[in-house]
């Protein structure tokens, strides 16, 4: 983050920030240096080599950049300013120019300048602005670094979560990614099975090859065959031209079939043949084409149960189930909900151009206590709704959907009154005993003092102690 500077331009600082003044007007440099010292250590950069050294020196915390000293004027200077910002996101950049054009000021800001001055300028204001910009940049950069550190420990190829169950999923992905083995991804709806498929592709040797997806339940049964296997011109009414199928389009890459159990037995048979022979024949075609592809499938159904019921071919099951990966439901991922909440808040606040919102502490307790039948997808939808529908910077409990609030209340009631019911008098007696014992311990067994602590008549205290044998 750089040295910490305490005080202002009229105070005393024990450490300095280093500033480079980029200008060809060397005569003005001594005056700038005299005023900014000792709070800011300044160096002059008036040659291309000096400018380059200043930009690449991690000890330089800010640059005052004279836009007029580059090329034909301020417009050329803005291009250089933009290049500097690309190289150094952590550095404060203050642009100065003789131009009074509002367009130049706007372009400087768009190029990455933190502040903009028209010369001649007030050096005292320049000093304050530099200190503020440096501190702000340093804090932002540190925050981004901490966020990257956090995400590196709790994220993997777009999936968020550092819990034990998710770490096992990440390990399985890394283990299988380098092979060509068929993978079936299993898990409830909304757990992120497609993200797992994408992660396998990203980590594997086919990452730069075609990646073709099909949700088998999203198309009418009559269309799936032509989508998967393609067709030749005239194969059926409406086939005015030939069209390759998704398997053919996945050549050299990966085919991902979601909800594979929704394929009928006839299509299962054709898919099995394509996997065994590594070839595909279009509808209406006479010749089969050799296809090199990797198959990844996903389902939220009990595959073994579907096989026993005769709804899924056993031979296809063994062909696709070479490496099964089970994605845990959100309720079985301890500690992941706060990380996911932070991720989705940042995502949707940025997408909707809103400042980052905060959650009241009790909201996290409610979110962590909910069972999330829709899993990560449901949580994402809730966070998106909260960002869009709440106007203020803080999201309160009353902003939550009613079913979450009801679930929270119901869970507390379930703890208080289990299914079998309770003995009310016995429960009240337990509470009385707990309070009386606590008061007696606090007062070293003095019943009159314990009665005062409990705002109780001393005679009643003695009666209860006799009754409850305390």
C-alpha cells in the first residue's frame, strides 16, 4: 500500500510519498518541489527515459502529468496518460494543461486521471489533491488485492465456495480435466452443474476447441434428434438445406448434454452408437462422419433408479458414468453462503450501477438458516432482487422475500415446540430453576440478595427455593 502519511499539507509527516512531475517546463519544477516538500518527495521526468523509469518504479506513488508536453498538445498527452493508467492501476494520476477545453478534461478523466488542473494552478490545492488521490488509490488497490486473495481461496473457474464439499468437487475437476473420459455431473437443480462442465473444459486440453451445450429438456422430443444429429436437405418437410447437428459441431471439442435422462430410448440408442463408433450420421444421410468429441452429461435424477425402471438404457449408463461428479446442495456447504452473498452483491450492484450495498447482520443469520431448495440459483435470484428493489445503502430484514422470513420464524418455532409437543409446566419449571440458580450463584447463595436481583419478593424467593429444592 505504500508509506502511511499522517497529517495534512500544513502538518508534519514522518514519511513521504514519492511523486514524479512529468513536464518539459523545467523552470517551474523547483517551485513545485519547494512547496510540496517535505510531505511529498518529488522528482522531475522530462525525457522519455525518465518518464518510463517513473512509471515502472513501484516506489513512485503518483504522477503529475503535463498533457501539453507530449507531441502536438493535450490530445496526444491523453493517449500517453491512458497508457500509463493501463500499466499502473495503483498510481495516482493528476493531469495538468493550459487548455480550458471541457472536452480535454472529460477525456483526461476517461483516460484514467484522478484529478485535473488548468495551469496556472494553486500548489496548496495540488498538494491536498495528491495526498487524497494517493490514499484513495492505495486503499482501492489493497481492497482489490484482498478480494483477489479471498476469491483465490474460495473460487475455482467461476464457481464460488471454499467449503470442504466444494473443495472435493474442485479436486475431482482437476483430476478428470486432462483425460477424455466421459463425465456425468449429478446434483439437485440449481447447484451449478453447467459451471462444473465449463470448469472441466477450461482446465483440459480442449479448452480452445468448440464447446457445445444442449439442455435435453428444453426442446420438443420431435426436434432433439435433428438438433443432435443434423440432417441433409430434403430429409423431412421443411429441410430446405443441410444442417450439421450439435455432435458434429462439437468435433475436436466437448459436447455437454444437460438433463440427459429426458432423452427417449430411441435417441439414447443413437447416442450410444455415436459414442461407441465415434461417428454420426445425419438424418437423411447415407454416410457416417467420424467425430472426435468428449461427452459431459448432467442430471438431477436418480440414474440408477431410471435404469431399474427401464427408462434409461443400462449400456448407455455405463458408457456415460465413467467419472461421476456429485455437486453438493447449498445446504450442505457450510460457510459458503456469506462468500456467495458477497459475490452476488458485488456482481449485481456493479451491473445495476449502484454503490455496494450492505446487509443488516440479522439477514445473514436468516439466509444461513434457510434450506435453499433452489440452491445457488435461488440465492442468486434473491440477491439480484434485493439489489434492484432496495433503494438505500443498507438492505434490511423487511426487504427479504416473505417465504424467507416465514421460514426463519417457522424454524424458531420448531426449536421451541418440536413435533411431539412439550410439557409446558415442566419447561416453565426448568426456566425458573435456571434463573434462580443463576441469581443465587451471583449473590453467593444469599436469597434476599437473589430476590432483589430478580425483582422478586423475598418471601416468594424462599417459597420457590423450598418448592424446587434449591
